[in-house]
C-alpha cells in the first residue's frame, strides 16, 4: 500500500496552505545549500585520503 497521486497532491496542498509559498521557497533553498555544503565537505575528505 503506497501513497497514491491524489493523497500526495492533497498533502502538498495542505503544506502549501500552512506554510505559504515564500516560506517553502526559502526552506528549499536552505536545504539545497546544506546538501551542497555536505557534498563539498565529503569530496574534500576524499581528496585528503588520497
């Protein structure tokens, strides 16, 4: 039993109504920056090991 398309769309609509598009946009940008920073740190560790 997985999540259907309708359930996912209703969930996204509720989240959008609760937080607003501006808050979600900034949250996505912050999350993207954190992932980028983590990848950079991991690649630096790999270079140090060599």
